[in-house]
């Protein structure tokens, strides 16, 4: 089983990758929108790399936050961002794939946008899986801490019972027997 530290580092690396994919996708989408010929009307797919890039970027930032602060709400937020990134990557891929069929479209630009979308989809899928592993690891850690705390409080309660059994009178022990 992977340790929590390895999961966190993997999550951090994937988050940095997602931020990079987001920036690259936004830049590629901006170039794609600017290269639409003047006579043609822009279509849905022209700006889809921008929107999926924004989703990947936000997902990466949330992943960095999740690696730093491993609380339940942050993990849920990151998982939700990953799912949104996954959906936006799939939609981006479909829209750009439809644009490739358009005559006079810059094919290498679209292939690059689809490749970034595939990498983003893979990254979001792995990040979601790692977040589930991290949540499981944190739940186990918290359970062990609580059990240790309960065990410690049980020992303290036993000690308190023994201390209170003397009723404030010091007890003296003679050869194993206690006398007041």
C-alpha cells in the first residue's frame, strides 16, 4: 500500500502538470480563435480549448491546495474540480474533433488541442483516484488517532479511579497489603 506521503507527492506533481496543461490549452485556444479566417464565423469548438484550459488550471490549483491541506471539504472540492475538468476535456475533444472536418482549418493546431485535452482527461482521472486514496488514508489515520486518544483517556480514567479510591487519605503499603 502506498504511504500518505507518496500519494501527496504524486498528487502535487499531477496538480502542477494540470496547471501547465491549463495554461498551454488556454494559449492554444487563444491562438485558435485568432486564426479563424475573417470570412468564417466562429464555432463552438474554436474557444473550447480556452474553457477546458481554465478548468484544468483551476483543478491544478485545487490539487495543490489539497496536497497542502488535507481536510474533507478541500478533498471534496478538488474531486469536484477534477470531474469538471474531465467533462470539459471530453467536450473540448469532441468540439475540436468536429472542427478538424472544417475545410481550411489549421490541422496541427487542432491535433495539439486534442492532445492537450487527452492529457488533461488522463490527469484529472488519476487525480480523482489519488484523492480517493488520500481520503482513505486520512480516514484511517484519524481513526488510529481517535483510538489512541480513547485508549489514553481510558488509562487516565483508570488512574483517576485508583487515585480517588483512597478518599483523600494517604495509603501506606506494608508487605503488599494496604492499610489506611
